[in-house]
């Protein structure tokens, strides 16, 4: 026959296990390891612009070190933090992004669907140059002890967001219409 103390001990262990194996919904913020880039082509050369300045929050549900649900993501990227290796190119980019009127690029998650253990399809609203568009984005998710990382990319065009492909040197250098946005979001 088991003593009452032993039964109490087993009950405590059982409840302790339930509490720690249950889902943990938690708010996260972007950390310093997060980076964004946009790349494209021109009649002169391929180009890339990068930014590591951003603010953002997310809410994830994690259980047993696995991502169970992506409940929210809200990211703001100051448009003029996107930089190339040439200031002249940056000025053209800021004019194209209409940064005099629209200071930020934003992303807000609408829904998230799990594809498999590490892949999710996110549906969210991108707002670039004052134009909002809902796009689907496939991301790879990685969960560590204190962080969630989402990596992915989107192909867009200038016209998707009401912008004209930039030109330089009186139109002799033309930028291609297609752009690729790449991101590595690290939340902790």
C-alpha cells in the first residue's frame, strides 16, 4: 500500500509535467541578428541593398521546443536604413520608395499555415511606398531555447507597389522590374 505522501508526490510530479509540456504562447521581439535585403538587376550590374535597422514583434505558441502556431508578426523597417555600397544608388532608391512621404516599410501577418515541421506559409500585408498588398511567403522556422528564427524571401515587382523602375544617367542605366526581398528574422 502506498502512503499518502507518495501519492501526493506522484500527483505533484504529474501536474508539474503537464504544466511544462503544455503550449506556451509568448511575445517576442526582433533581435540584432535580424537582417533584410532587396536585390535586383540593371543594365549595368546586379545590385543588392541591405538593412539591419528594424523594429518588430511576434507572438508564437511553442510546445516541447516545436513551433505550434504563429499568432502574430508586426515589423517596421525605416525605408532610409536600406543601403547599398553607393550613396547615389541610395538616393535613387529613396526617391523610388517615396521616402519623403512614406518613411517606413511594414509587414503585418494575417494568417500562418504549417506546411511541415520546419516550413510555414505566411499570408501578410506588405506596405511599401504607401501601397499595401497581401502576399504569401514561405518561411523556414527554427526554434532554439530562447528564440525563433524565420527565413524566407518574396519576389515582387516595382509596379506591384505603384513604383516605377528607377533609371540613372539620363536613362542609360535601367533597373529591371523584378525584385527579391530576403529576410532572416530572429525573435527572442
